[in-house]
């Protein structure tokens, strides 16, 4: 993997760059649709490529390990061949499940023991095993195993958690360097900066991660319960230390406004389930604000979903029609809303990139954010 930093906004830390992988080129800043189980929910890959314009998607190590399982993925020749996605893929490490499935796991020095949410069976994820699993999945970018600390954790818990994450990182890097990809193309491992909302811990974590010389670096443990302003503060602390010549990936964030604020602070890569999850619940993100398509106000509104929208479906379908689909629980409603939201997110970062290159990102962002946050 190779990253070229093309331009930095003169009035902020917003950056435009290019990541080159063996499965294709990624222009940053970029949003990555989440394909937890090898698919982006309710969206076909043709739509992801052609209508939405996705350059890279995510897979989830924990879920793919359980189903379809590593044996099937290896026999298929890796996730790219299994699901027929021919562009880059990033896999998380399962570290978020250490956080989100806390009732079903136990942490110890060796690793994290899970009880499967499917059948209750026990599984131990060690740093070495997580690297091995991601080698078998075959993503272009794979993540180090970590503990995602809750946003409200006290200092002592956050410190001990970071200690563990850093020891696990050393083991991940050792395993990664001892092994090779299985399918004839290269993989890159990103370390993850943790440290909760504590400046000294974040600084320590960022310095440790920066010292590893990885192809790129990630910022984890944010948007997990801490105040939004604290999230922005931690991004600034970390990005002041992480190397400028490597891509920076903010994990699991967030709203359209969150993306623009983080881009302004020097983040290059994003993922979040919000556009598809919220879309499936009837919420559309637009340039004019946020719409709940279940609301009665759209019942007889025959205007397009969004004037000059990012997706072709925005002009094909009306607000009244999508409102009807949600009211009668038609599956098509989930598809339309998911495509719209993902296309909106991808266009948002693409427009952000254009304004970074043009040198007026901060003015554009300041004018747009109030509209993005408005409830229609």
C-alpha cells in the first residue's frame, strides 16, 4: 500500500491524498460503507460501484469468522472472490466487539474470550489469531487487535486498557511480520490509537503507534459515549503526533457533521453504520437537513427525494412513495434509503476533497454544517 499526500487546506489540517492498493486506488478523504458480514445491508455491489461510487468497503472479522467461517473463505480464495467485490476491502479486528459484546466476553492477557451471539459457543481471539483470521479473509487493510475503551471509563481503567492494547499491538505486528498474504496480493496492518478521553494517554498511544512505522494508522475508542467536543479534542491531540505521510483512519464515526469536523482536523478515512442503519429506520441525510420518511408530512409530497441528489434514485422516487413503502413495511424502502444515504456520504467527502484542493474547505464546511444538522 502506498499513500501520497496531495494537498493540505491552507486554513486547517484538512488533507487530500491518494491510497494505492493492489485492488485499486482510493481518493481521500473517503467514507467506507460497512459490509459487516461480507455485504453492505440491502445494497447490491453494482449499486455500490456505479450509483454510490464506493471505492472501499469494510468487513467484520468477528462476524466473518463465525459465518461463513475461515474454511469457506479460504476455499473461495478470500473475501474478494467470495463476495465478488473487486475493489479494496478493510477489515476491523474484532476489537469493537470486545466493547459492544461486553456481556459475552472475558478479557485476559492472552486475548478476549467470546461467547458467540449465534449459538453460545466459546472462542478465544488472541492478537495472533486475529492476524491469522484477517490473513485468511484477505482484506487489503487489516487492523490490530485492541480493546475499545468505553467513552465514560475512568482514568485507571483507561490506562490499564491501553497497557493491554499496546502489548497486543506488539504481538500483532510480530505475527504480521512473520506471515504473508495468502492470495497473491499485499496486505497492510494499521495500529489503533486508544486512550479514551485522557490527553496524556492519547499522546502516549499516538507516539507508540507512530513509532511502529505502519502503512497507516487508526484512531479508535471515539463516538462511544464521550461528549462530541471531547471527541474532536482527542482527534486534534492524536493527529498532532501521527505521521503526516500516512493515512489516518477514524473508526466508527459518524454523522455528516462529524465527518467534516474530523476532516478539518486531519482525518483521511471513515466508516460508520449510520447511513445504512438510520436509513433502514426511515432517516435520510440530505444537503438541506435530516428527514424522517415515516412522518406524515411526506404522505402527499410528490417532489423528488432530493433535488440534485447524489444518487439516481433521488430523482426516480418521490418522498410520498418512499413514505408509503416504509408505512407498509416494504423491503424496497430499506434499499432506497440505504442507497440514498451512502451516496450522500460519498458525495459529501468527494465535495470536501474538491474544496481542499481548491483551498476553500473551511469556508465551505462552515456554511454547510448548519444545514446538515437541521431537522426537516
